């Protein structure tokens, strides 16, 4: 009996890449991964822990990492608060939700239509345009903050809702991943539909979109993260307080928390940080298998 | 009219394709192409946002190289130090972790992948709250309290305001959040490799895991390696604002954490010397281009 048990976990079957089950040779990997994963989780556990800490625990000496008497006080404080300019916190959160939803929907639409053209249509500039997009993968937006500001100013987009959405729509990584994924759909499927008289729009809507769901999930996550976590747009391009995002509000908390309201500030900042982080995590957990299947098409040749 | 019929023919043949591309192409042009071109053009001008840009040739670049002491003494060495450790370091770490994860069965692998990826989901503004508490300069800061308990330090250290520690903390924090989509792509790439390759190599007498990595794993997933490399480079330079986020000031204390991105912001938004800032931007873009070219050399598929 014991021998059998031992053989089960020490045979050749479960060695090497992508094993089916546990094997003794995997122990060393767990030994490396467990402490590392614990270390990497620390700051994230800390977000959860401090969001529920009552004030005396937030400022206890010596400091305690884990919360002892969890309370929702920080959250109720957060939502009963007004920003210094008189906008309720719920307004920032509302803005963030609307902006993120619109950005995700628009980004999926814009990138997937473009990917359809680059993957399945025939036209002269196809290779060139895809090459341009591939070069743009290395585009570092932060490097051109200033000319971007000038462009946005010229287009009269300053202080509008659209400035939150439009710049993010040009997402080279998104188009790249979608196009690569679409390449794996056999052309025969599309040719068959064309023979049946389907128009491009019908092919895109009825055939392509359902078949690229994993890639769409990936684009959705990437756009979500970019839009939801974005404080910069509000800082640079928005003057009207009621048009700014929750991420921006959080950034004001950390810069003023050193001032007079440090005691009140830290609790609500911790609660706000949790609200910022949690949606990212939940969405990724739900969509992770889709993301992984998209990533196997991500190669750059 | 021949011109019209050929236009109609072209529209019939290729019109739909351009139609599908149009919105993306427009956004791409407005928010990527134009800003890059504008940075390039502005870099040859003097521009203070009040008067029109005035052409001054290469003077911005000459000033940058010969007269900008901060740039040469702090910003450039800092950027290189930061980029070399976070870029290749983070990249190698991402590959090794992806490889280790690939040796595990699906459920623990997914769980660990989620844990390692989760820091890259956090946003700078949310994490600023955490870092400021963990590295707080007084004795209720977690790191200080921990080290004082162990007796390693006697007095609390101003971690984020100290020129001695700021850079190290910046590097650790950035590495912590560097397991992004490049990491996921490499993990997927390793899992895609045909297991028969390993069996064949084992039959040919290959015995060590390191040999496997260098002769089978990496060559079989060059495209993913390259994608990961590009993501690592972009991530590294994009992460440049971290010093200002941590220390709460631009310039950072004694320029200890000043990176090229902060230098651009310093000149562009604080001193309104847009032309000069644009020249620094161009230098930054060229650095990214150079490193991407380099990784292209390393991982280009032979075809």
C-alpha cells in the first residue's frame, strides 16, 4: 500500500513540463515558490488588513500587520466624506465606473474591428500597418506626456468626459493580441460564410466575435486596468472636480495625508486602496483561463 | 472617367478593410503618431507655451549633453542603474518563475500565477498608500519597527526621504510588480512547447534541466521571449514615476530617485521649457528603441 503511494508520486509520469499531478521532484519548486509568493502577497494582504483596521490599530505602537478588531468604519467614513472641493466621494467612484465601462466597451469594439481587417482582409498596406503597430508596442506613453497634452488641448478635449476614453483606445498591445488570436481562425470558415452571401459586418459579428472570446476577455482586462487605475488623466487634463476619477481622489489622499488630517486620512485611504484593487483581482480570477489561452498566441516574430 | 472607376474598384476591393480599421487608425494617429512627431519637432525649438515655438536647431541636445549637470550627474546614471536591474533582472526573474510554474500541475500553477501576477494589477496610487505606511519614517513604520525589534537599527530611518535608500526601494517595488503580461506570455509559451522535444533530447543524452532550458525551452519559444522582452522594456521605462510617487516630491530628495521620466516632467510641467523637455523625451524614446533592437537581435526567429 505504502509502496504504491510512493510510486504514484515518484514515477516518470508526472515529471517535467505541465505534469498531471504531484511528483516528489516538484517539492523543490514549492520550496522556492511558497516563500516568494508569501513575500509578494504581503503588500496585498496589507491592503485588506489595514482597510478594516480601527484608528487605534492603524496608529498602534508597535505596529501590527494583521487587523484584530475588523470594522467597516473606514468605508463609512470614506463615503460620508466630501473632497476638499465639495464633491462627494461617491461621485468620483461613479465617474470611474462609467468611464471604465465605456472605455472597455469602446476598446473591444475599436481593436477587434481593426484586428479583423488586419487578420482576415486583403489589402495593400496590410503588412505595413501591422508592422507599424508592432513597432508601437514599445511606445512609452509617459515619454510624450507633453506633446500629448498639446494635442489634446488643440482638439478641445481638455476638461471633457472623452479625454478619459479616447487616448486609451489606441492600444497597440490589444490590437496585436487580438490579431494574433484571430490568425488562428481558419480562413475556410470565413470563405464559407462569404459563399453563403454574408457581408463583412455579418462575418465580424456572427463568426469572428464569438470565436475570439478569450482574446476579447484579455483586452477587456487590460483596458479595465488602464482605465480603472488611471489618475493621471484627471490630474493633467481635467479641471472640473466632478469629472475626475476615484483613482485621482485616492492620489489626493496620499499627498495630503501628511498634513493635519493624517489620522483621519490614513484609514479612508486604506479603504479606498482596497476599493481600487479588488475589482482588478475579481475580474482577473474570472477571466484568467481566457487570458492564458490568448497569451499562447502572443509571440513576436 | 477612368479615375473614378478605379477609385470605385479600389473601394469595392479594399474599402471595407479600411472601414474596419478607420477608428483605430485615427486614434493611433492622433494619440501616438502625432505626439511622437511633435516631440521630435519640438525638440529643435525653444517653446515656453506662451510664445510660438522658435527654431533653435540642435541647441537643446547640446545643452542636454554639455550643460545639464543634473541630467549627467544624477538622471542618466540613475536611469541606467534602474533600467539595468529592473529590465533584464525583472525579465530573467519572470522567465525563471514562469519556468518553475510550468513544472507544476494545473491547479497550484494557476494559484501561484495569480499570486505573482496580482501585484501588476495594483495601481501606483493605491500602492502609494501601502508603501508610505510600510516604509514610514517614524517608529510606527512597519519596516522601522521590524528592524528595531531585531536590533538591526537603533533609530527609525527616513526610508523614502533618504538619498541612500530611495533607489533601492524603487527597484524592489518595481520588481515586485513586474510580473505582468510578459510573464503570462512566457508561461503560456513554455506550456505550448511540444513535450516530444524534451523526450527526444533525453534520448540523445541531455540530462540537466539547465541544458533543457537553454537548448530546447528558450529556442522553442523565441517569439514569446521577444514579446516578454518588449513588455519588460516598456514596463521599466513606464515605471519611472515611482520615485516621485514614493518620496512625494519632484525633484526627489537630492535627485536620488530622479529618472529620465521625472526630468521630462520637471522641465515640461514645472519649468515650462517644453522644447527642452521634448528633447529629453526623444532621448528616452531612442533608449527604448535601442533596447528593443537589442532584444530583437537576441530573440529574432530565424526565418
